[in-house]
């Protein structure tokens, strides 16, 4: 999977993302759903479990930087 095909995909936070935390998201990709380690794209946001997020950057093989997909 290349960077361009991951960026822009939507996922859901399954482990809180935030400063000092390594979060987790599940993203539908390659015909299934896969878990990725996740960090906030701005480095300081806290994103709670259940939040729908968008992948802003992908670092192979299993790390993504995300931001909330919708404003609260």
C-alpha cells in the first residue's frame, strides 16, 4: 500500500490518540479492516475512542497520523 492510497481514508479510533500516547485506529483498506498505530496530525490534539478520523499521513508499515473527520 502506498502513501497516496492511505491518505484520505476514514477510520475509527479504537485506542485514545493524544500527546504522550500511542493510539490505535481501525481503517477499511485492502478489502478488509486493519489496525494501525496512530498519532494526532497536529501533535497536540486528544482524540477519544469512537471518533471518526481521516488519515493525513501514512508511515509504512503500520503507522498513521490522523485528525477528526468532523467538527464537534
